[in-house]
């Protein structure tokens, strides 16, 4: 390669003047020396981007501009700057520039953020053509947004000329290899710009993987292209073609039901498909069959199945994996990525910071690594299952939101269990649908509980005419495509089921007495609580009252470490599943919202805390779900514990009546729900689903309700407006500073904040940079505070639990923990009596751990003031 030259106007210590040939470093070696050059690293990343683009579906290639690979190659051109190059003292000394750098204060007086310099330089180059906005796509590759345009950067005036000349020389060379920069401006919705930004970040992470691209030397162009192909092969980026299969071949000999057949018939082209049907009617299989057809027709490529909770996303992969094995022509080379699969697989990213002493470089490496060693990798996989939160973070201002968009682009995205209750998340889902369609996706929305008004919102998001959608039929399929009339297809109802209802105010003792009596008679019973603390307390009482030789008792919620939660899920979702045993032994499961939807469990009797109608209907879907001849219950019975609330009481009294449930759900919606179910002794599903939903959310005229109800409704409407505005603001990504990338950040309503905690039995320091851990789950390992290990990351994450933030004392993260987790994470030693000790923390904690109850506040300790500890958005 041609050398770059720096002009020095003063003699060096060796007495030399004039031109000095330089290779600008892009990464350092482990011993701090200058490693691979900027030119060679940019070449590697350009080759990876080139390879990624080559395997994209045609419809997605058409969205990207010509020159996308060139932009990717130039992402690090800003490293050719005094501010960045001065970060490596060895390079300065080797180049004879240490004295000049100190004298001219290169570090203090020049912009050190190379991504910002890259954006500035590219925007200056592209400004004459009016295409300068593309510079943003290169500038954001570390996740930080600098705005639409950078007006200027700090420079060392004496060095400005050589900086610019060196960058321009690299620009010419990379254009010669990868082609010209984009010639057209980005689309008005910026969907193509953010897709390119995602491409660049992914290409940068793969192009920095030392398993394929050495960090201390460059490769030839041919070698770099070969390495890029090997990398994509190893991470299974290729493949995904489907073979012709009918329904019974895809789903073990079953024949399609009417709803499944209707969706398959109407999904010849990409679009929005809203599937409304009762719980247990096969919506999952309907969506997968439709995705199979869309992929086979070339309309889409890949699937992301987004579910409401971690429990559901961890379980549904067991239903989707056999489908893929049957559907894919190259199934042997692909695997289904789901939220927990990274804990079991063998792929990793061997990345090291550009400069070990640079916090931003270290954070960039952690971020890149996290996309291949965390639940986020399901978004990048060709076929993935995860929570809807992971997808929603593609439309809010979190770091690398554009990587999520790139990962989802062109796929069939299935949004399972979309409801009417939550306005904040609902607003984001509406925006997500809009963005996904712009990214050439097909979107399949599955719901048992959509109101007509909510369906209209979704139709509008897809560019349809909502006033044309008037059907109140149920089940119902709605098809929306751009520039085409909205199509509504009523579908034949499944066989109706009558459930016996009891809606009344009950004490916990009365409920437990009924539950235990039924369980001891051999029934399988579910008691659904609205908060984790209530579920844990109920479980304590049940264990003290039940005859354990006749009944199995457990609680299931989000406050278990992953390994224990997996054990409980495996046990109880099988115990209560379709093939459950008929040995006569009863069971009592006390659970939170984690089991109310997308989980195939079958109960004989259910009691539920009062919740919005949407959620109650979902909970009813777990009752007598399958045909059985050996039930110990004579009829399906569902109890709703609705606290007594005097209709004419004041707002304070009404709120108090609902207790902790009134913090989880809006009291006004609970009042309307209780009103709908009061006196109702039976409900027929699915015939009456639409009726009770519309009755709950129907608008009412002034004076139809007591004054206190009116005040509570005003509170709901004010909160909805505020939440809608917050959600809208969170989606204005170009003009908003990116927030830390947390699982639930910005994607849910405000509730009690949480902190991830790793549970440890023992931690012994071996050396200054190495520790020996004995984790709660029994694993023992040596863990480094410098060298990242996927084995250590997996072990640590399997012992991680989410705790209410206010129960966790502040603690400085040790190096081993910071290196192997994502975002703020604390750690605690679990004592023999279950109490938690947070080493080096600012104060004690009232937390304890029990394998039956999970993480909890010790009995007798002062309860925290926060009461919103529900699992409604357990991500």
C-alpha cells in the first residue's frame, strides 16, 4: 500500500525534518503496541459489509443505496486524527512524534472521538452532492448519535492539512475497491439510513473478530474477502431457503383449522396481517405457516417471533424448532436462536478494545460482544425467538437501536399477544409496525383481545384506511397492504366453551382453603397474583397448610436466577402441559403474569386477582385447555377476586380497595372490568370475547358514571396522553441522546426500577486480575477481570436475577463482573441461611434467597414502599 506522510516543521531529537512515512494504527496489541492499521481494518470491515449485502434478500438490497459497503469501510476514517493517534504512546514514540504530541497537546486540543471525526469528514466530502446525511450512518457505529450534521471539530491547526490529506487518500483507495459513495439522499423516513447504520455496526463487530481478522496485521484483499465468508458461515448468516411443504407435513400430521387456512390463503404478498382468535385456536401455527409461504415466495427472508415475556419466548422455541427442521431446505446449517440459546451454544466473538485504557473502546467491544453472547443475538439470527421488548428497542433511542432494525429488516416479524390495555407499549408497537413495513418486513399480529379501536390504530400504522374496517366478527383476519383496500375475513368459530364464573371479594385464607381442598382431591390448580411479593407470601402460607404427600406446591415468577427458573419452567410447564400425568396427585401453582399468555398449560381450576378484561381472558385461556377424560373437576370454574368497592365511594377509597393491584393496573380499568363481570355466572368463549372487551373500553357519556369514577377516568386519560407523548418522544431517535441499552429501557410503562444481581456462594481472589467463583447453581470457575470468556459469561448469566432497585445497596462493580455482564450489575454472597450480603456495598440489604420462593424480602423486614413489582412486562 502507499505510505501516508506527516509534515513536521521542527526537528526531532534525531535532527530529522520533513516527510515521515506513517501507518496509522486502528487497534493496539495486548502489550500496548500499535497493531492493525486503519487502512487494513477498514478494508476488513468493507469486505464483511460486502459479504453481508450479497446474502440479503433482493427486496432488502433494493432498500440499501449503492455505496453502502464503501460507507462501512470508511467508518473508522476518523481514526486518522491527532486526537485518536495520540492514544497509543508506543506509536508516538515509534513515529518520533511523542515530543510534538506533548508540546501541541494533541490529546487535549484535538477531537478524540474517532466516530465523530468520521461523520464530520464524510459529511464534508458529501456536502456538495447534498447526500451528507449518509455520514450519520458511519458516525453512529459506536451507538452515540451526534445529530444530523456536525458543524466542526476540535483540531490541531499545524496538523490539519496532513489529517485531511491522509483521510482523502484512504477515501480514494477504498472507493477504488468498493465503489462510489451513495449518490441519492436517504428516504424521508430514514429507514434506509438506519439500515445502513446497522449494517456498518455488525460489519465492524465481525470485521474485528480476531478469530478471522488478526489484530496485529492486515490481510490482502483476497484474504480479507475469504475471511469475511468464513465468518458469515460460522455465525450461520447464510441459508434459510424453504422447501415446499403442506400443513400436515410441517406440523406432525395435523390438518389446518379455519383460521390457519384463511391466513395462509391471503398471505401471498408482504403486508400487515392482524389475526384475532381465541386462546388455543392455533394462532402460532397459523403465523408459522404464513411465514413459510411468504419466505417461499421471496417476499421475506427469516423470522423473528416476538413474545410478551421471557417465559413464553424460552418455551415457544420448542414448538418452532421442529417446524424449522421440516420447513428448511438447509436446516442442518441453521439453528433457532432464542433468548437463552446463547447460554448453550458454542459461537462467540473474540474482540478486544482498540485501547485497553480507553473506556469508550472497552464499551464498544462489550456492546459488540453482547450481540453474539446475549439474548439480543436472536434479532440478528436468520430465525429467532425473543421478547417484544427486544424488537421495540429498535424504535426508541437506545444505543444501537439501528442494529435491531437491520437484524429485523426483510423478515417475517410475528408479534404475539398484542392487547388493548397498555397505552405506552401499544404506542411503541404501532411505531414498530410502521418501521418494520418500511424495512420490507411482513408483520403478523396475533391477539385474542383486540378492541375495534386498537385494530384501527394498527391499520393506520400500515397505511390502511381504518374507516373501511368495520367488522365486529370474531375470529377475524385483517389484511393491510400499501395502496390496497383493507380486507376483513370473518373466520368460522371454534367449538364454544362455557366457563363457570364467580366474581366476588374473597380473603386470601378463603381462596387458599378452596385451592388446597381441590388440589388434595387431585385437581391441578392455579392461583394468579398480580405482584411477585403477593405470590411469594401466598406460597409461604400454602406450604404451611397443604399435605405435601398429596399435593405439589410451587410459585413461578421472574425473581429466580435463570438456572432455577429454567428448572421450574421445565417441571411445571410439563406437569401442567398437554401431556400432563394422570397419576391422581394434585398440584397448586401460585404464579404471576408470566403464565397468563402464550403458555400451553391446562388447569382444572383457576383463581385470579382482578386484572383488566384483556388479561382475565388470557388467564381463562389456561382453563380446561385440552380435552381430557380423567379430570377430577366436574366443570371448568374461574374465580375472580374482586375487592369490594362502593360505587359511590371517593377516589382515595376506591384506590385503597384494590390494594397492590391498583398500582399495577389503572383503578378505573379495574372498576370497569369488575362492573362487566359482576353478577356474570358464566362466559362462553370465544362467542363473548368481543362483547366483554368492548364493554370494558367503550367510551361513556358525561354523567353515566359517579364523580369519583369520572376523576379516575380523567387520571387514566391524562396518563395515557403523557405516556403516548413519552413513547412518541422516545422514537425521535435522530434528535435524542441514546440511552443505555437495557432490556426494558424505554419500552414499557414506568414501574419499579430493577437491578440485575449475580448470586454467588463464594468469591476468592487468586491474583489482582483473577477470581475463583462458586456460583449459587453450583458451578465453580476461575474468572478474569481482563480476558473475557464466554464460559464465564454463560455461568454468570445463569446465576443472574432481577431485583427491585430500592432493595439493592449501591456497589462498585468488580472488574470480573463488569467484563462479563451487560449494563449495571451487582453481586451478592448467598449465606447459609439464605440472606444476601453485598460485598463493599453502601449499607445492608433485606433481601434473601430461597429455592422455592426466589429472591424475596426477609419476613419481618420493613417492606419497600414500591408496590409495582408485577411481571406483566417480564422481559
